[in-house]
C-alpha cells in the first residue's frame, strides 16, 4: 500500500493500572568482556576481509543492487563487495541507542547503551501447555500469549509472533496479530516482515496509533528479519528495510547461523560471518535513510554433527554471545541476542539448564534487545505457556543482578544493626531488617522454599503445575488497557478494509 499522507495526531494512552509497571533495565553491572585487544583486532580484520573480498549476495531485489551500485559498491552478479572503512562509516551513522515509543509512554523502552529489554519467544508454529499438550497455534492462543506478556512485569516488550495463529490465512493473519498487540497490550511491539505489503500494513497501523508527526521523529515500531546465511540477503530483508527504515523506524537484522552448516564449524569464523552479514545490511539501511535505528543481531547455534539438529545452551554459542557483545559495542551498534533457548520439548531439567546457560550469557554479554527471553521450547518450534511464565519469573532475578549488582551505601553497610544486635543474637527483628524486609531479596513467585511438610499439605506441586495455575490466574484477572475509542475504531476499519481486498492464501 502507498504511504499514508494525511496528518495524524498523537494518541498515546494515559498510564494503565491493569498491569504492573515493567520498566526496561538500566544496567549497572559491567559487561563480561572475554576477548583482549589483539583478538578483537584479528576478528575485525576478518570481518573487513569479508566485506572486501568475499562480499554478501543481495538477491532478487534489483532496486537494492542499484542503490549499492550508485553509492559506490562493487557489484558482480548479485554479490556486493565494498571498502571496509566505508561500510564501517555507514554503520556509524546508526544510533548507538534509541527509544521505541509505546502507546503508554510509561512502557517505552530505550534500546542500546547499557539498557536491556526482554521480549518473549517469536515465531513458533506450535503451542504447548500442561493440560492440552502440543498443538498448532491459533488466534485464541496468540491472544492469550499477548495478554500474558502484557501482564508480566519482567517482560518489557511484546515481540510479535508469540505463536503462529495457523487458523487465519497467512495473507491476513498479520492484520489480526497487529490489532491484538495494539489493543490488548500497551507495550511496544514489532511488526510483520514476511512480505512487503504486510510490512506496510504494520507501519500504516502504527501511524493510526501514533500519528504521522510523532512517527516522523520517533521509532514506534520495528521489524525483525534474518539474513539467509551463509552470506545471502534476500528481498524479504531489503524490502522490509525500505518499508521500516525509510520511515525512520527500527530494523533488527539477525544472521541465524548453525555453525557447521550455515557457517564454518569454528566459532571464530561464524562470529565474523555474522558480523559481516549484519553490518552489510546496516550499511544498506543507512544508504536508505542515514540515522535510521538498527539493531545488530546474533543467533549462533551449535549443532549435532551426527544428526544435524541444533543444540542450545552449549559452550560455543555462549562464547559467541560474549564475543559479539564486544564487537557490537566497538561498532557502536545495539545488540540483539537470543534468550532462554532450549531443545527440550517440555519444561524439564534439560530446559532449565540450557535456558539458564543461554540466558545468563545473553545477560552478561550486554544484549540490548533479547528476543526469546521467555517461552521458547523445542528449538523454537513451540511456545510453552508454562515456559513463558517460568522464564519470565527468572528474568526478575537477572534484572536485579543487572540493575543493582551491589549497594554499598551507608544504609546497606548496616552499622546501626550491629549496634543494636548483641553477639550471638539475631537480626530478624532489628530496625535495619524491618526497614528493608519487603524488598531485601528477590522472591520468585513460582519457587517453593517452604519445608516439605507444608509443601505436601499444599498438594506437593512441581513448578510446571504452579506455572499452569499462575497463567490461568493471570488470564482470569486480565483487563485490556484503555485505548482512545476513535483510534480503536480506525484500526478496526483498517483491518476490515484490508481483509476485503486481500485474497486468502495459506502459504
């Protein structure tokens, strides 16, 4: 569709009391940097060598190739090669941090710098819960997951494809998904990217909510795209960039590299390949609109060289998170990494270990935008209701570590408590304890720390069972955030109008 030209007004809602506050994280914990200057220089030299000698294919989009050609790149077929310093200079035009507005201003997030934003799982065709098991995602499940993400204070961003609603035609489902995010939540979210007109619908609907004037000066929506590794950028990426980036909106570009398949088996080479692919797209974005927000993504996974299946929470992807964190900061670009990743089919010990290792390295590496922070199962094929709640519960502990690593204020050193409590006594009733007992420690809502007798009296439940009860309770308590009635009606009319002219397609 053509770009909307009417002057729109800003229609951001007043703060809503239906869901708890969920500010993004402003970390104080230092980044965990594992590489020395010599190693970083070697990796950057490899990336530059790839820009100049290997290049990246920009396929099936003559308009993209023409922009590269007229801007000074070397084109051979659909392979784009360019001077490394020029590519890095283009990437330097992207902001090192930016704010994505939410329709509730209190939920806007700043991405980049020392900020970290957690978003749920993205892209799963299946859903799973404890009682109904594994099944194809549908619109009812999609709406449940949007509501749960909105309600959970440890998730700062709605993501977009929390599951695929497979009961709605592929050609139209993005409209229902956008409408659900915009009306059932007031957190920021992503938009559609799979076809150019669907991306345009996302931008047009965002304009209805925020207004053209606000949109011209601010990021209000982002697209999340993958390169087609190895070293291929297809038209889904370049067309999404023309829709989002040309309007000054954000683009997240993520090379998805199974090392040993879509990249060399060595982690160092795969890291450099990921940087080269993402930075080439960043440079393309800056040719479209200098200063357009861009997030450099990393999704490196090891694999079983016996079966070809991806593996998660393994040491090689953990190291890649740390390394790309350092390289992204040196390039001045915000970073996106995966979060609570696992190959497990249910919320079992394998899921806990793999998700914890993956998420912990993501946190320490300094990922500014964390997609898949909660809900990921089965290598991304399933969104788990219980997994979403369990993961999000643990995100609260990460948030406390990142934001309040160690308070060394006079009050925290508790000298008055030592004056009050005699040797051999206890601090349970001291004035210092009473001042802080409500927030001294992070208390996960799903963990059971009581004695075994009380646990047995209350049903001897495991965490999956408690998580199941928790999400049901949350959905029962859900109230939609307030929205301007005229905006709601205009969004509804837009969806209905577009559905009338789009034929059903299931592929």
